[in-house]
C-alpha cells in the first residue's frame, strides 16, 4: 500500500460558509498514481467540518437553518466567557459534523453517489484561509 498526502486551500467567509470541494479531491485522486483505495479528508480546525450533501441551494439552506435552530449563535457559551471571541457556537457546530471524512475510490474515481458532493463548512465568525489535508491510501 502506498500513501499520498496533499493539501487543498479554501478561502471562506465564515458564518456557515459552505464550499463544494469534490472537484479538488477528485483532482488529487486522479493525479495520485493510485488506482484504488481510500481518501481521507481532514480539516485541522476546531471551527469547521466536512460532510456530504446534495450541493444545491435548498439543501444548503436547510443545513444552515438546522444549525441555527439547534446551535444558535446568540446563546450563552462558556467558551465565549473564557476567550471573548464570540465563536463558541462555531466550535459546537463543527463538533457535531466532525473534522474528517473517508471516501473509497476505485479506478481513480471517488465512489460518491449521483447527488452526493463533499462539502467543507466553515462555522467560524470571520473569514479564514483554510488548508485541508487529503491523504490517500491505496495501490
């Protein structure tokens, strides 16, 4: 088994800014020299997360609304009391989705469903430049 590690960059606006990163991951897989294996995408951030969704405005708005309902920004957070940075909700939202996702690939292609895209969500309360790690294990 071989291991290939790359990074991809994402510039975000914050406040549940959602980016479709499927094409960037597909590019890493296709250029890796590996035919089959698994791709793990990891965001080294405690205020952002990764998942899959159908990348269309209705589903994206529903996802944002869900987070506004279950983890509202205007609630009191102990994190904000300690650090005074106002992003306590960002940490909680990111923890619910998680910092990584693993996707099998076969014949240099991700095995995603027809309406399934990989998204990166930046929950922080300000714009950020993020670097995501893509690590492939395969042959």
